[in-house]
């Protein structure tokens, strides 16, 4: 009986850790990656436009 209780407590603790620590950390990393990606794309577009405009003159 105590093994079942310990299994349930361990499972609940594991779920608590996953949903309170790992999921928010992964969401934060995805947000950071998206922000860095958007900034990189914007810089790429700016550099491409500036290089095309300076080449045409």
C-alpha cells in the first residue's frame, strides 16, 4: 500500500515540476527565439534594401 502512495506522490510531484518549471522555461526560450528571429529578419531586410539602393546610384 505504501508503494502505491509513494507512486502517486512521486507522479504528482513530477507533474508539479513539469508544469511549474519546465513548461514556462520552454515557453520563455521559444519567445526569445522568436524575438531574435524577428530582429534578424528585420535587419536582413534593411541591409538588402540599403544595398540595392546604393548599388543603383
